[in-house]
C-alpha cells in the first residue's frame, strides 16, 4: 500500500484507564480469589525520531489491549474502536488482581483498518485502588506497519528541471535488503521550502512563477529517506564549455581535471538541475557520469578516462534541444609497465669480448604504447662483464639500448633491465664461450716416485685454459720426456670438456729424476712434471774399495773397506744394511753392520790382528746370501828391543825348575810389541824356545842347572838377531 499523508495527532492522545470492579461480572469460583480492585492509566510513547505527524493518512481507528499473567494466563484481551470524532480513548475494563499490587505485562496495539501500525509491551504495576486511576504509565511503541523491511528508497524522476509554474507528480520506489521491490509502504513528502513549492500527500509539486532550486525528500515511518533536487527555471538556451578542455593525460587513466559544462537560460543565468549527457566519441575512452545534473549555478561535471590509444581524443556534452560541445584532449602513454627485449638476447661470443649486437628493449604502457623518456636501470645479474651504462632513457619510439662486454668466465651471462621502483624487468641471456688454448698447468701426478722399469701409480694430468683461466676442450697437448728415461703412453693427447688431459708413464731402468713436459700445441706454453725412479730390490754386491791391503799387525788398514750394492739394472741401492764378519784372522771391524748411502756404498774400518798373515772379512747384504770377501795381509813387526819382564835373580833347587817363569818382551823400534817373534832361552846345559804373544811377551820355564849356591846365567835371544838379555839365577 503506497499512502501519502500523516498520522493523526489524536493517536498521540490515546489514554486507557484500567480499573477493577467487584461486580457480578466475576463468577463465584473466582470471586474469592480476586477481590482486589486496581486502576492505572496508560499512554503510548512513539519513537523519538519518528516524526509521525507528517503521515496524515495513517488513521488509527482500533486499539487492542492484551494483558497476561505469567506464565501464560490471559487476564485480558480485547479490541476497542477508536471513534474518528475523538482525540482520546478512555476505557474501563475489569481486571482481576490476585494481590493488592501486581506487575503484569501489558501489550498495546494501535491499528488502522485492522492492520497493526504501532505495537509495544511493558510490565505495568497495577495497585489495588478504589475509584479512578491516580497514576499514569507509558508503553513505548514501535512502528510495525507496512514497509518495515525497506532498505532503500528512490524518488522518480531524480534531479529534474521544470518550467516556471509547472505541476508534476513524483513517484517513489522501495526495495528490501535482498534488493526485491516492496509493494506496500507509507511515505511522507516534503520540500526544503514549502512556501516556494509545496508538495501534497501524493507527491504532487506545483512550481512557482519564479526561478527556484529546492530539495525534495521522501521518508518512510522507519526513517528511510531519499532526496532529489528540483529546479524551476526558464528554458535552457545555451550550453557552454566551462573547463576541462585541452588536457593531457595518460592512456586508460582519468584526466586530471573534470569536464565542466554550463547550462544557461536566455538571460545568461545558470540553470540548476538540468541533465547534461556526457559521452566519449569513438574509442576516446569512457565517462564516469554519462548524465550529470547541473548545480545551483548551472554547472555539470564529470570525470573522463582516456582510452588505450595515443593521440587526440574527443568527449562531448549535450543537453537535449541544444547543440553539442566538444572537449578535445590528448592521450599520452601511461606509466611504463611492460619491458620487451627487441634485439640482443641469446647472443654468444668469446669471453671478454663485446657482443656484436647491443642489448635493446622496448618500454610500453599496459596497452602497448611506446613510452618516451622512461628511465631503465641495467644490471649484470650473473657472469660478470661490463655494461656501457647502468641507466638509459627511452626515445620517442620507446626503445633504449646498451653495449655489453662479456665476462671473463665461460658460461651464461645474464643482464637484467628494470623500471626503477617497480618489479617489472626483462632478462637478456648470452653465452660466453671459452677462448683459445693459452695456458697449461699440472693438475695431479707430479712429484711421484716408483720402481725402475715399472709404471707410475697415477697418470700425469694437465689442464689447459684460455687467457682467463677457463677450461678449454679439444686442445692438443704434446708430451715429451725431457730428462731421464722411460716411456709415455702416448705423445699427444686432447683435452676433454673440463679442459683436462692425461698420459701414463713407465719409468726407465735408470734410477734418478725424470722430467716430462706437456706443451700446448697452439701456444707453446708448457707444464712440467717430475717423477723419481727408485732402484729395485738390492741383488748385486761388489767391492768398491779396500781389498788386498797390507799393514803391520795390530794397525788399522789405511783404506776403509767399502762395498757397492745395486739392483738388477746396476742402479745403486741406498739404505741397505750390510753385515760385516771377520772369517780369518784376529782383526776387528769398526762396526758389525753399516748402511749404504745414496750411491749404494757402505763402508767399514778394519784393524789388523796381531798375528801376521792373511785375514779375511766378509760383507753380506743382510738377510740374503749376496756376499763379497775382503782379503787383507797382516805384516810381522821387526824386533828392535828385548827386555826382561820378570823371573830374573831367582833362586831354585838343583834338579827342578825355577819357581817363576822367565819372561821377556820384544818390541819394535816404535815400542810396539812384536807378536810371534821366536825367543831362545839357553845356558850351557839347556835351551827353551818360546814365541812372543799378543803383547810381545815370551815365557819360558827353565830348569835349575847350577848347584851349591852357584850362579846360573840364562840368555834370552831373539831368533836371527843380536838382540838378547841375560837372566842371573842361583842354584842351590
């Protein structure tokens, strides 16, 4: 129900007097229980912001009173007519009380033609009392009539211009929270100045005879409001371009200033509330408000958004019945958004070389329009190298470029171009190729040692690189034995993907140092490997020096005894233990064992025994049967002196031996005892022969040949010499 009007003021004065009478209306069974009489006056209280006086067509013509005693005893429930010729309703009803004072929930409904309009419930204190009520209570009521579910209200038409004195009836539409239309509801109408243009309960406005600009409002009982502007003016005769023409803006972006048109009447006065239709011509762009309503000065404004194309763009403003005006704007490229590599990516060249093609990119906005004057930042992301610039601007074609010199390491080089302050970037990838073979270095195998005539345990490994140290594949390497002997597995090799190559080596039969040189065929640079050939097991022993010497007995030989130990290939073997042993004679070696030096030689000193003659000394490789024999000659010493050591001036009994032996010592001219010299002890009767021992002493046990206290002379003579001494002895 769409009703225009207001709520009668008499509804505000509803007063209900409630009293209890002990009359025959109460049956006998309840009379004994309900003997109390009470009275109270009730006044409904409308919502404070309701302004229901404006709804004059809401006529309250019935009132319902409902009283319950909890939990569910209906004490009173009745509907009363509210006569149209009364401003106040007083009712006297019988309500049985169970006590002198009760608090009962009272529900009050105000109805219009049987439809609930207002309703409210409140606990009311009813006190036993004789006569009329002396107290007044209030029950707040809320609007519960049609349209309580309205969420939006819309006046139709909106923002309208009328001719002076024109009469027009407005419509109103309502929708609920689900955006469904609401069919029945109350609405009140008002204008901002009813003295200029009053509006009736049905939304009809009568325009004044002079220019006016008013606000029209429609309101529901629940407070949902819509408003619109209405203007009363002379007919529009002019449409002027006020501002916003000749602007420059980015494509697909709003222009910085609004498009403003002004509508004037014949007197040059701005007409408010006029509809101005704005539109974009062709693909110029879009308009925020295709219909704009002029303000109190006749100005209508909207925002224009340029299309995605560059160049001059046109927007129009039109008022029906008047000519059209054009706003001519210029669309330039929007913010730089897209980077596209045009040339220069996926190139390849030798490390350290400048790429033949520059790195070039195109900068456009989001719609592909080239962006002039955009700053691009360039950065080497990986691979090293050098850019000709780290920041460049775009030209009118949206392009910019840099030169790039590859890094010195082979592999992938990456250059990234970005729009500073954004995440937008483009990547240029290039391949840095290895340069010509230039350098060579030993990787492994150098400094090895092994047994002669045997292969080394590990190969010689060399690495070939270019000028910057990048491994070179396929390089030719020549191998040479430049010192020593031995055999290479091959004289020429080629490097693999890692730039490395290798050969095996078998040592020669000669011990010592070997030098192998690896030469890069293309550059002549070389790497040198050393390998030491060690002798094999000692198998051969020979006399190096000291054999067949002679010297006087008891003296060291003038030359050391020396042996040389060699392997099968006659390479001297160092560190071999030699065992020395005297197999004939009484001489002595300085040590029982010695070790061969680096030349395979082991030596020993030897002192001749005291007995003249041949002396033999063996030298044996320890733990083997490999032996050599040294033969040396001990020469006898020449007696030069003989002296009595003991036994002189003895006394002995005739017919027996003297109690002590006769002892002499024979020495040479140096005072060295002569060993083995023959000494004859003799007197006129007996002769005893003796040889000197190791200390040159000769001993004889001699018989007593004299008697009776006579002296006996015994002469000790060195054989074949004139050397002699005489013992003086006494015989008893």
